[in-house]
C-alpha cells in the first residue's frame, strides 16, 4: 500500500498552528498523544490530513446547546 501526503507540518509549524511550544508538541508525541506522524530521515512530520482528523476528534459539544436542539 502506497500512501502519499499532500502536505507535512514540522513540529515547529504544528506548535505555531496550535499556539503551543515545540517542547509541548514533542512531549505529546513522545507519550502517544496528538496526531499520527511520519518519521523521515529521523525528523517527525505531521500530515495535515492527520492534524485535521485529530482536531476534529477534539471537538466538544455544549450539552445545553444539544438539549436545545432536541427540544426544537
């Protein structure tokens, strides 16, 4: 199976995207939290598709908003 990625983010770019430090991104990656990544020549890169998938998985719904939608 051959997989291609349209765009890859470095740890620095991901940190900037999320307003975090590079060390916070590095730590999260080390403990298995955060988006899936690829390692190319020893450098960790995050496929944008995986970053977006992870971001969507972190979405939370306001219970009050959900309750209002079910009433209407």
